[in-house]
């Protein structure tokens, strides 16, 4: 899915561990219903990976 499918009201957030150095970063939109969209912060108009909420919860729990 491309980012143009999201409204301008969609709030994308970047990890607090990401710096402003232009490195490899992802953004997520946690306010999207039913799934968690994930995109490359350097390419906000590029493709978006849709992850189920359960899978996202398991992924972030594993990171902790």
C-alpha cells in the first residue's frame, strides 16, 4: 500500500531511538484502525507495510 492512501490527519511517529542523522528509520501510525502501518521515514510517499495489531504487539514485546 502507498502512503497516499492515508489521510493528512494520520499521525506518523518515529522511534525515540532514531536520530536526525538520516539513518535507517521507520515510522508507524498507531491511530490507524485494525492494523499498524509501517513506512520508511526517508520515503514518506513510498510503500507501507500493514501489520496486524497482534503481530505488532508481539514484535514490540520481543524488542523489550
